[in-house]
C-alpha cells in the first residue's frame, strides 16, 4: 500500500495505489435544508440510466430520511459498527483508522456485502422523526428535540475510491480529465469486491448482465459543460455541480471552492472512511449535533454557523441563488450589488439572478378598480 494525502482527514493514509489526482475533479454541493424529498432527482436518474433488465432495484440516486431511512437497509449503521466510530483531535485530524488501514490480511479495504433483501425497501423510514412530541408542543426555536432530515445520495466519485482499490480485475478507473469513477463493463466479471468495499454502497450488482454498475455522473452531459440530470431536475434547487481545486489551492471565485474551502459551509459524508468523497453537504440546522458530527465530521458546527449567517453574507447568498439557475456548469461567480452572476470556463456569462427577490406591497384598497385586495403582499 502507498501513503497518500487525504485533505479531509488532514493527514496521510494508506491506499492501494499511489496518489494521482485528476486534472479536474468534479464535485457537488447538496443543501439538505432545502430538500423536500420529492424524489424528482431519483426518478430523473432512474428513467435516464437504470430502466433495463437487471437494474430494477437500482437507484443510483436516492433520497433517505434520517435517522431511520437507508438504501440499502442500514448501510451507514453497519459502516459505523464495522469501523468502530471515528476519533478526531482538536485540530480536526482523524486519529482513528480508515477502511483501508483496517483492511484484514489479504484484503484491500474493510467492508461488507448486503444481500438482495436489504435492497428491497428503498423508502424505509421515510418521514419518520426521532424523538417524542409532548402534548401541546410548540416549536419556537431551533434546534428542537423531535426532528428528521433528508439526505440525497449519489456516488461520491471519491478521490480514493474503495471500489477502485478493491477490484482484482482493475475494471474500475478514475477519469483523469474530470475525476469521474467508472466501471469498465467489458473487464468486470461481477466478483462484487467493489460493492463490498464501497462504504456508501453505491456500487450495485446487475444479476442479469453479471457485472457491477454505478452512477456515471452523467458524463455525456459533463463533457458538454452541463450539470448532471439529478442536479438540473431538482425542484428544490438544492444542488450544484462543478469542480473543486486540489489540496492547497483555493479559488474564491469558484463556487465549489467558495462553499467548501472558503466559507466551509459544506462538509463530506462519513469522511472517516478515508475515500475523500467529492459530494459535500450543507448539514440540516435543526438536527441533533452529535448525530451530525459522526455523519459529517468535526466541521459540522462551523458549517451550520456559516449557513445561518447567509442573510448577512451577500456573496454566499448570491451563490445560493445561483443553485438551479442554469443547466450549464458554473465555473466562476460574482455578486455585483443585488445581482449574482455565473460564468463558464471561458468567462462567458451564463446567467444572472437577483440576490433578493423584490417585495412589492400594494394598498389594501385599489382605487383604480374600486375593490379591496385579499392578499396585499
């Protein structure tokens, strides 16, 4: 095994292959606070990619209700039990071991494999809250004791994928041009070592074709400068796809860099696994903090604090308004007065949106039409 640097853990770790970062790394930011669990993203992905025989159970994109929802059933509970919990020092460095460092003798990563029964309940735990509401409960502040939140999930297209490390056929590869992780369907023999090693259970076995398959990040769209299907179909406008700069490099005009590295408002999912996932989440502000820390790592408190100050942060607010505003990948952004502007890689303007929607108050009595208005705002 090689020593590679994982910036999310703030240390080097063991991995099967030498560090080799792509020219560009595709990445996403999901705002969990705006997700309404409509599953539009799930259906858009399903209709586009997993409609054939052998893919009936596959949801490359899914939305889970936390803390009781999972797909496959109990995947993250099993992961935490397997790893024994994460330990971080006060500086935010992981002191416990990753799935690669915990790998049993002869294995490349510590993992587990689910049977078909675990994949049979994609909506388990949906809208089920944790905690008890007492009679007469009135919620007047956040956080409150009874809560649930939605977690949209796709393949993380990790920098150090567990699936890639574990494949004995070397059928899984990471594209150097954009960091998308793919399975070579001709080389794959369906050993399912990848499905075992993926801590997020986002590699799935096709029993008809006898190969492993997974989210391909809609790479035909990425190649054309467009955001993936799940992003552009999102009704809640909770998603943005773009490119994240390598460790040590921060471009404050890059939307992903700005959220992840400058404002640190978005954090990775189960970073303690060691895969350096490239999907980042703005944590739910109302959920239990201890629960969120074991899910997103030690950056949760800072991320929530930054998110709650968005109203007074014109740049961050403007960037959030650009979510869902264009199908194109926004490579640079700027906020000029009350307008947020998104640009492509050549600096060409793609879209501009108001930072704040105008609020027009009309008179209760309309003298022109000699009538009263029921809705005066």
